[in-house]
C-alpha cells in the first residue's frame, strides 16, 4: 500500500473532492480571496466541518506540488474515517465489551500513529479523535501505525465531551490518564471502557476530565514529570488488557 500525502490543488479539484464526500482534514485558502468559486469551496468546507486556514500566497506556493493551486489547497485524509457506531459494532461482532481509545487533541502525527498501533495490539475496538486542533489520518500517521490503520477504525468527532456523554448512556465507563489520579493498579478497569489520553503538552483538558469516571495515574520513579503520550497510552492500555484477561 502506498502512503502518499494526499494534497488536492486547484479550485475544481478541491470542490469536486468535497462534493464527492472525500474526507478532507484541512483547507488552505488565499487570504482575502472572495470570488465565487472560492466562496463555494469555503461553504462546502464549513458544511463538512473542515478546518480552514487563510494564508498568504507565499505559503500556498510553498505547500504546492503542482504550482497550479489557484488559491486553494486541500489536505485529504490518507484513510476513510469510521463512525463511533462502527467501533461499537466491531466490539459486538467480536462478542467483547467495548474498549475504545479517546484522544484529546494529540497533535503529533507520529504519536497518533503509534497510539493507533498500540490500540490494535491491545485489542481495542477503535480510536476516537476530535476534528479540531488535532492530527488527522495523514500519510505519516499511516506509516507510523505500521498497518494498524487497515484494521483499527478511527472516528473523528466534533465534540469529545459530548461523545463521552453519549457513550456513557450505552454503559461505557471512562478512565483518563492524569498524574492527579489514583494509581492505575488500584482501579477496577474491567468491562466496557473508554481510555482517554491527553495532549502532549497540556494533558487531558478540564472539560473532558470532568466527564471521566476514573482518573488513573501511572506510577513513575524518574526525575522528569511525564511520559510521552503514546507511551502513556501503552502503559495504561496494558493494565486494562491485564484486568480484562483476568475478568
């Protein structure tokens, strides 16, 4: 499988991509450009909740591979996004209580790819990421996931907190990794569970943390205060795996 960066350039090509339902993560538009075709493109982008960046011509020229961008360049996802329902359906098909990773604004594509790989190996049924201020399914993510993206569905949602509330109604409990919590070994992490991992710099946001049922800390003995986000995801995930195996 080839993992080329999926950039789409030129007004017609970008508009057609939106109308065909291609998953587009980001749109770069020439700042101040207000003509009809560009307004049609930005209208489609807003309809699909795509992040729009208004930039100078120099920036577009820098990004462009063809030199014929006509003031618009779109970055399409390297893979199709799933729905949260697809993740629950996979758990049901396997006859297992749902196990879902929820990522609160992971920005580094290498971290996202590594976490998707971890999710697959831990037997999680899928990964949920937010639409804004977070890495999407780029070619770098695909490569770093080492093929896991072919098997582990990734859903993109507008509001992570709202998604947690909806999943709680389906009987899923939520644990987030945070140093303020109780040591993970002392917590009951069996059953249907969503594991929340926070942003590389700021951790889990306050609004998302408040919606979690448990806050789990990873015991550490070193001289620095935090683990890399993908490593923290792996450590907490395997405590969940250990408890699920013993259940």
